[in-house]
C-alpha cells in the first residue's frame, strides 16, 4: 500500500520539539525526512537525559524516529554549497531558528527559491517573522502566557496552572506548520510554485481560543481560571474529587446528558441546575466524594452522561482504549514503548517504526548521491564540514 506523502523529500533543520514532532508526522505519512545537523553535537535534544553510557535520549528518540541524519556545517562555504545541491532533489525545508538566522547563513527563502522554485520553506518561530518580538527568546509557557491561555487555566480558587503538555509547541507550532505545509503542497500541485510558510507559536496558541474569545467578546464570559463556562464555572462541566482523592471528569453540557447524570445519582432535584452557580457545584462535589474513582467508573458504565475518570498518562497508555487505537508501540529490542501515529488514513499505512538515527548516520548515503567519493567525504570530515 502506498503512503500518503510518499515521494515528498524534506530537509529538516529543526531541533528540540515543535519542528521534530511535525516532521515525525511527515515521516509517519511516508515522506523522506533528512535531519540536517551541526557536526558538533547536532540536535540539542540528543543530550536531554541521555544515558551516561551513551544510550540515546528518550526525548530525542520520541520525535525523530523514521528519519535520516546528515551532518553539515552550514557556516562553512562548502557546507552551504552542499546544502544548495541537496535542494535539487529536496523540495521542502523546515527550520525553527530565530528569524534572520537562515538569512545570515545566506540560505533564506529568497535565495533557496531561486535555485528551487518548487521549494516550500516552513519556518516555526515563537513570535513570527514580522513581529516586535521576532528576536525575543521564549518557550511554551511564555507563548501561552502572552496568548492569554495560562491566564484562564487553573482552579476555582483562582490559582493558575501550567498545562501538562506543551500546547504552544505542539498545537500552536507543529500542527499549524503541518497544516500550512500541506496547504502549500496542494497549491503547488496547481501552480508548480512553492512558498514561504510563516508559523508563529504565539499565533497558533491564540487561535486555539477561537470559541472562548467569541464568548468573551459577546459578553458571555470573563476570562479567568475556574470562572468560565468551560473551565470550572458550571456544575455540568468540571473536575470532581472522589472519595480516594482521585478525580472524575463531568462533561454533561447537553441537557440530556445532565439529566441522565442527575437521574443516575438519584438527584433529579438538580436537573434544573445545570448552569447554576457555586451552590450546585458544591452539591455535585459532595456527590462525587461519596465513591472512589473505580466505584464511579463501574457505576457510570450503564449511564450515558459524559462522565469519565481522570487518568495518569501511564494509566492512559496501559488502557485497552488507546491500545485499540494503535497509539502505543510495543517495546522491542530493548527499546521502550513509544506513542503511535495519531493520523489514521484508510489508504495510507504509517511507516514501520525505525529508531531515531545516530548523529550523521546517513551522511555518506545522502551526500554520496551528490556524486561525492569516499575520499572526498573523508576530506570534508577533516575540514569540519561534515
């Protein structure tokens, strides 16, 4: 069976998380992804929690499976020349440097597009190419803070909380960049021309609040932790502590689900309090405090009320639900389990899972296709180009 992105060839200059996760998804869909790394250390994530005996970083491994690695010093004239030659057979470049870095290397989009008019150049940055903060350093927590997301994430007591996953990096960066790339590929099929895809994690994070912002602008909500329709204000939509100190999630937004919940717990008197205030919230809290989490799981099996347990990540990974979706790969050959591909296409199977590459593992293979001899490659290595 052919894969959806078979034939797409990507030069991946990204490091850490946003770019590598995006290009991992491309590799899962069949694209050939070649990581272009600095010969001195490569992707910073290679060193994150790497074993003292030289074992690879689990963080690097997670988002760099099914890729090839080429070392190339882009600051060296010969390294730059070889990168330009690679463009003759690669038509997508993904980078995650601060704006202006590729231009300083004389490898900006305008330069590359002259050599490869079909080039789609995807840039993932914190604040975008044209922004007062374009050169400002940042991480996920900063982008979410400036986008107003963390300011409304927290408890009913008003305490703020850091989300457990990197929302700005992944949803605001990786997935927005992937969407932009795929749109550009479709347009290129019509026009034959590539383009520049400017992805800012700030923009992507802010756009995730589209429904919330609409409600705020219409006067239905006031942004803040635990006091909005969908973050803790309503009795029908919230997290409730159980007898054993665990939690259940209740998402009974539609009246029928709320009515089902009230009937299930023998509290039909609360049927009219779906959108009530703290008094009803307190009563629902008391209801959930009467059983352990497992007792609630067993109890709710026969009731259609959008009520589910709050699991730890390990519990979720061990669940039959996620195993049935192919979201966990088996531990093999001493390698731990990994998350599977979330994209399910009926006509495109994900690629077979291959470990993340060693630094420069495929340098000779990839550069050899440019006609470089073994002696020439040894000479480039001595010069620090590869």
